[in-house]
């Protein structure tokens, strides 16, 4: 009986040692990517996949004039701007009713806005700058986007007349700049505002 108890104690110590070694290995080998688990006695970060640097990430596709797809599969919704819809959606029909424009006209303008955004960022590396809220209700990243040369993409789209304003508090860091650029684009009939 004593031998059995000693074997159980030895086995228990072995398991504790192995688990401790595993926790130490994970804590030292984890990168910035991964998920943090809190066990109550400490935290363990377990890595999953590649770590992405939002200060230098590739745009693989322009979904529409105000939404980008990144190399890590995430979508980015550009803060402060709204471009016409190009995809069938409730918003497309809502915008049609609100502006008294037919769906075909809105989609055509949306394609122009998407083409302009694509010319700026598609297959290029960008940097994301966040405001107060980082994600919308659809799980998309909410960001201000910059090119390596310093071009402020959100502002450039407005300035060239391919977006309207869409201010949703608390993400209002650049609202005054966007208002000024929007007004100038409308007055100078740029982009979608051409007659």
C-alpha cells in the first residue's frame, strides 16, 4: 500500500513538472499573436498563426470605396467616410430612397469610388491608426489609413470627391479636417460631384 501511495506521489510530481515546463515553454516562445488565457494562477499566451503588424500590412483587395481586405483576412472600414454602394444590400436601397437616385446610378458611382480607392491602396502596404473604438458591429477594424509616403488615405478619398462624410462618435479625431475637404471637393466639383 505504501509503495502504491509513493508511486502516485511520484506520478503526480511528474505531471506537475511537465505541466510547469509546458507553461514556461509557452510563456517564453509566444509572439505578439495568440490568445491570452487566464487560469486564475497566472496567464498563458498561446500563439496562433502569424503575427501581423498594423503599422505595415498589405491590402490584398478593395471591397468597395471605404472597405479594404488585408493580408491577414481582416476587413478595414475607413473611419469618417462613406462611399456609394456597389453590392446589393439594404443600404443600397435605403440610399436610393434617401437620395432619389436609381440603384444603377449609385452602383456606377460606387464602382468609381472603389476604383479610386483601389488605385491608392490595392496591393500596397499601409499603416493603420485607430481611434476610440477599434471595431464596428460587424467585426471590421475601424481605422485611419496611411501610405508609406504619408498620404492620409481617408482624407485623400474625400478631397478627390469620392466619398461623403460619415461621422460616428466616438471616432471623431479628424472630423473637422474631413468636413473642410468634403466642402472643397463639392465646391470644386471633384470626383463624384462633377456635373
